[in-house]
């Protein structure tokens, strides 16, 4: 276990897949650890890039696994799909081309006024293994370069205005019971390469995603002292990018997609701490939290 001198932590951003659960199975001690966090009134948010299923399906899977998760209009669970919903509304997108699962696509469509009679106005990519074939990727490519039939019927030149939007760019994921599997990142990279444009990433580890989640924490807490920590099993997709830019305290866990040596690979910004599991970190965190409270 790698340990640096930890500052006071005032809130925790928690990855789900690979950190709390692998598939639908909790990691060792995770259910109990989360219950202790809640009993201690320690502020936290769930932050998930899961795009293979809708937010409601993910929420139900967590409840079925035994996690104490708030339901309804709670500000506790933040997903990249919520970020897509917000973007669709803010930009007035009427017909994105989705490379998403059906439940994830339905969640996104419900956010706006989807109109199948207008030209495609965006390409949105998440984890959709059954759609990552030549025909679907080629359709996405043709939309991005203005060659789709729906665009040819439009008098405006759409080439410069069609955004490529990625829920995240994880290169690989942990497939329950099957080890590592390709994530959406390589397929997003293929579209970036073919169209010579960079995708806009909405989920982790984008700075905007973390800022939105942190804002929800700040609205509920009057304690501005200390730093915010983020915990996950992917040193780049969970703990890179915006987590580094915002100076979050970064904890890597050795569960899920973690493989020995991930934290010391060339080009990787090392995490601040490494723990065997989420539960191990929470035990350490709450012990330190009691000590900080006593000092105050």
C-alpha cells in the first residue's frame, strides 16, 4: 500500500464499476463500508461512466446488491448519461446519432425533443458493444463529415457543426467474470482519426464533470475546509484529466480493472494513495476523520 501524507478530506467522489461492484457483485466489504460512510454523515457522491445501461437500471442494480442508495430526484448518483441529457437540452440537439444501448439511448431521448425527421446533428458514443461494427461506425463517420443522406437533403453545410461526443474514453473495462474487455475509447479514437477532430468527453475524467458534481456537494455543505477526494480502479479514466487539474486527492484501488503496476506506468500521473479495496480506504478515512474532528 502506498501512503502519502493525507490532508483533511471533506468529501469523497466514488467510482462504481470496479470499485464498489464488479458486474452486480460488491467488492469485498464495500456494502458495509458505504453504510459506515453514511452513518458517519461523511459527504460523498457516486460518479459513474456507465453507459451500457440507464441510470435507473444502474441504481436498481446497486440496491439489489445491498448498497444504501438514495432514490428519486437525489443528487447522490452522477453519471455521464446525466451529462449527455444536460448537453442535449443546452444545445437544443434534436436528432443525435447514438452509439448507445437501448436503455441508455431512451434516457437521453427523454431529455429533449427528439425528431427523426430532421438531419442528424451530433454523434454520441458510449459503451455499446453490439453497435461497434463497420456499418454503425461508418454511419457515424459519414454523419460527422456531412455525407449522410439525411444531411444531403438539407441546404446548410453541416460539416463544421456536427459534434463528436463521447461519454468517456476508457480504453478497456472489467467484464464481470471475463477479465478485461475493450471500452469505448478505441472506437472513439477511430472516429477522431478518420474525421480529424477531437471528441468532447462529458464523463470522467473531464474537468466539467467533476466541477458539476462538486458544485452539488458545495450546495449542501458549509464545510469548505479540506480537499475533495476521488477513488477509482482506473488511474487514468477515473483519476486523470480533470481530477489532476482540480487538485483532487486521488485514491487508486486494486480491484476491478486494476492490474499490478498500473500506478507506475510511463506517462501516468501517480495516485496520491493506493489501497487494496474501497473498504480498506474507508476504514482509514473514517479513522482520520475522527482524529480531525477531535483536533477541531
